[in-house]
């Protein structure tokens, strides 16, 4: 039986995705930018393990474009 709280696609190598994401967004200058960055990472980290990789890549791109828009504004 798979773990419904921490399924395999939440782990990336030796670390859980949440740990990787929290470490990466810790230096974000504000919560909105960190949130967008976190979503990009979430979809990229699980891209091959959950659902359609193209859908996950498209979701990551959507958040990345949103992040870029905010950085360029």
C-alpha cells in the first residue's frame, strides 16, 4: 500500500521535495516570488513520477512565466 501522505513522487533522490523547495525559496525577497519559485520546483521535481510529464512541464512553465513577469515588472 502506498503512503497517501508522502507518496514516492514527493521524494527526489535522498530528500523529500518539500525540503528541497523550502531550502530553495528561503532566499526569495518576498513570499509571492518564493511561492512561484516553489511551484516551479514542485512540478519539475515530480514531472516524471506523477501524471503526464507534459502537463507537469506546462504547469511549471506557467508559474515560471508568472515569476518572470513579476521580476521584470
